């Protein structure tokens, strides 16, 4: 392990101050399932871990019918997928958080960590994008700003956070009436693997036609992608074999995958279309079931 | 100095700020049940229960457990053997044994919340524990039989 120091922040401002003072090698420690391993394997230089888990705001899990769902950045996956309200209103989020690593990873790993690690294959990120989530970022000197998850990651392992900034919470808007969402990934095993491709879709259907659509794909580009062309292929039209095929074709066109040990360019591009089609159909079924995204 | 409840006992121990919980357990506290396998969160050989939840102790910093409760394989049965340990022995649900402490702790965490898991639930719960010897079948069968024994159900 690198010769690093450990500090526990009591509140948001102390965390921002510790991160700013610690310089570029100060890293936020939440669940630690990525960053501790990266520090040990010297994939990231770490001089200081700032443990934020004792800050109440980063452990929040609260739903309000007007404001939506607030998930603290360090709230572990198991608390999200075991929560009755999340299970009822945000099943796509349950699908994504239930398969991040195995049980022992889900005991610690968080949405904030998955997002800030900024892996192109991060499983929860397409779900957050499709559900139109935004993050609250705290910075030095009491600074606060909000950034859409769709605009957060800028490349593999890279994101919009500046020195001293960290993600406090993730806000999901309340599900619209007549909406539904679904998430899915492809892995060669049954569990415990990193996505070859993943996707999430959120649809609102009014009067038999799609009135709003948000579709995101992951592991097929340097960052997860919000697919505006695929959404445009659906909005104003009924969800039919033709419109679903058009959205899937738009997903394949938008994908910019790489060849690596997990999959080839050809396979990943194909999967982007398949997963968009599947998640659209399941999202539509959920929308019809009673407006549950 | 870190204060934590380790296997039910209030414990104070010294650890370096860069020690993982796994390193502190093994090298500072002499609790060598948790094993270092991959040391990167994939194999589950170092699994412990931290404040009631299963975690990989290689992915926890020792300093994080201040005030927390940690249970290792040494603590799953205060007296004698836990039913899981008994069944693992009787049914030979192990070969080389390196993964066994992690499987026992993970299986205990499952049976603590679900006394009657299905085979699918056992397999999914234990997906983060790797065994390179057994092919898993004997481990899964043993967990199901231990669960039945603990429920008092016919085996």
C-alpha cells in the first residue's frame, strides 16, 4: 500500500477543506471497493483518504413526492435495493445496484463511488442517466453546484470534479405518471462480472404514444452515453417493432466501443442495440403496469 | 489506536494508517482466519461481517472500523463449531481450504437474514466467493443442509 494518511470528515465543509489541503493525491473514501484497490495497486497516487461516511448527508436515502429520491453519495448498494420505496418507484435502480460486484461489494459500494470512479463500464451510471439524475457537488469555501449525471464523466476515470470537490448526493426526479424504466447488462457469467455492455431506458407513454424517452448505454464508449437520436426515434410515436428497431439502430450508430478482453467492437455494437431494445420493451411494460419507472 | 468490537469483545489495537482491515486482523490481532486471496475484492477469502453486513476486509481500511463491530470466522461460533462448520466438515465441502473461512462467514451472513434460502439464492449470495477446487456444488449443498439443520427441518 502507498504511504497514505487517513482522515475522517465530520461534515461537508471539513471534507472539502481536507480534500483541498491534501492536494491532487487526496481522494474521497466512501465504500472503498475501487479506490482502496487502486491505491494498493498504485493505479492512482493516493496521499490521503478523506473518509466521508460519517457525514449524514452522504448516507441519506429519502423520497419526497415533490422533490424525488435523494441518495447520499456513500449510501451502500444494499440499502438502495432493499428499500421499499426504491423497489416500488425505481426498479431500474434496483436492477443496477443488485449486480454491482457480489454481496460483499454491495455492502460497501455506492452510487457516488461508481460515478466518481468514472469507469466506462460502470453499471449504475446508465441507470442514473436514464432516470435523469443529477448530483450535488460540494467544494471548498461552502461552494455547491449541481451537475446532471449525463454530463459528469468526461472520459475513462475522468470527470468534472475540480480540486477539493466531491459528490454529496444524487437526486432522482419523482417518476412521472405513465412512465417506466429498466436496466440490463450483458456479461458472459451469471453474476460477479464487469459489463461487456449495459443499457437503461426510461419511457413515458401517454395516449398510446411515447411522450418522453431517455435511453443510455454504457461500456461502448469512453463514457456512458445519453442517446438523443434513439429517443427522438420514439417520441411522438407508438412503441412498435418499427420504432424500437429504429431506436436500437440509433444506439448501434452512437456506440464507439473498443476491442478488449471482455468483448469485441462488433459484439459490443450489436449488444448496444439488443440491450436498448430489451430495456425499452421492459420499460414500456412497467409504464403500462401503472406508471412505475 | 483503534477501538472496535472484534468478535464480541471490546478491543483496542494499533494499526498503521495504510493498513487494510485484513492486514490489521491478521498481523496486529493474530486473527488469521480471514485469508488474503486476490487482495482486490474479487475472491471473498477475506470476508468478514462489519456492523452486520458482509464486506471484503481487503477493501476496508483498518482506521474505518473505529467504533464498529467486526465478526471474523473465529467469532461465528463462540463455543464449538457453527452448524455451517460442522456440515462443511461432514460433507467435505472444501479441498485446499483457503476459501473456506470466507465461504463460512458469507454463508453465515446469508443465513442470519434468510433461514430458508433457495439454491439460486445461495449461489447468487456466494457469487463473490471464489473456490478453485470444489466446483461449488458441495459448498452450496452444505449451506442448504446447514440451513435445514438450523431450522430443525428434516435433512
